[in-house]
């Protein structure tokens, strides 16, 4: 039964199915693969299926290493720009991380939270931040923290063919094999989810966008989802792409829609 479900999923998703059909097929597949999990359980990432690792993660979350980032992000959010305005003039409610990435019809592209933060800065005569800058990550940490418990609300406008094209491009990226190892994202996180590679349990893709920015123990610092994307590409010996490139934003758009309805847990801790 599991093998049949996997075959049907692999046949269904790469074709031009609608986003809702993709979402339904993927969730049906995971329901058969991990029947013990509810949709909300996927907010825990790999810890939803690895009980031993979950106990260590729970202990770390008692005194999380990302707490200073939240405090520094709040300080930045409440600090006036040189023109006397504040981030609150762009984001009256900082707890809106669950709404990103989102499609901008006027700009004709997927807008991520880091892009929205920089757009706010530029609108108030401040220079944009590098996407790896600590202030950028701290702002995201604060806004993610204020969004905790809210569910991913990424949507694909049905009346905008450009939005659908961006979604389809992100989906194609997810399933395309690349690099010297000839892996796709789906190879690890759909086809082999729950299995082990070296010492790591491969996590299911549902919820992969809900816990960022994340303090990764191997990095020793807070990092972004797009940094993780680049690392994955390097691990399969493919060419990495820059953070916030069109390709990675479209990939995030597809993945976030697949995780629609899963609660946010960012910032978080991962290995």
C-alpha cells in the first residue's frame, strides 16, 4: 500500500495539477507514511518522527540560544529611523511572518519577509540590509516569535497566471534532480522521509518553512531558510544559488503552500 501511494504521488505532483490537488496528494501520501501524525505535528520538523532527537531538542528549547536575537530584533523594530518613522509604520502588527512568502500582483513576483523588511527600510530612506546581516536575521526572529501559533497562510491567487507560474517553477525546482549526486529535494524529503542518511533522519517536507530563522547547532548561529537551501545544494554537489534569488523564492512559495495551515514555531533550534 505504501509503495503504491508513493508511486501515485510521484506520478501526480510533477504534472500540471492545480496547487490544491498537489497539496491534497502530498498530504494523503504523508498520512499513509506517518499515520500517527496530525497536520499540526509537522510543525516540529524531524522531531515529529524522531523521538530520541525530540527529547534533546525539547531540553535545548528550555533555554534557547536564539533568545538574544528576539530581544535585539524587538529593539530594532521599536527604534526610530533617521526620518522619525518606525518599522511599525510598515508592519502595524509584527506578527505577520505566517503571511510570507506572498505573491505581489503589482510587482509580479514572490515577496519574502526579508524582502518586505528591506522594502520598509528603503521606503524610509534607510539602506537595505544584506540578507545574511545579523540585524536582518534578528528582525525575522522577532517577527517570527510574534507570529508563533499562527498558521502558514501562503496562498496561490487563482486569477493570476503569473502567480501560478511562479508556483509551478518552485514545484519543478523541488522535483528536479541536480548536482553530481543526482538528487532532488523530493529524493530526501518525500521519497526517503523518515529514513536515515549517515547519522541523520530525513525530515518530511511538510513544515519545512515554518521554523525560520533557525539556530543550527552545526552553524553555531542563527541562519535563514535560504542559507539552508544553499547548503542542501552544496551537499548534493550542485551549484548554490544566492539568497532571495527568484528560484529560491519560488521554491519557498511552493513549499509554504504545501505547509499551509501548519503553525509557525520560529525561531527554533535544529542540528
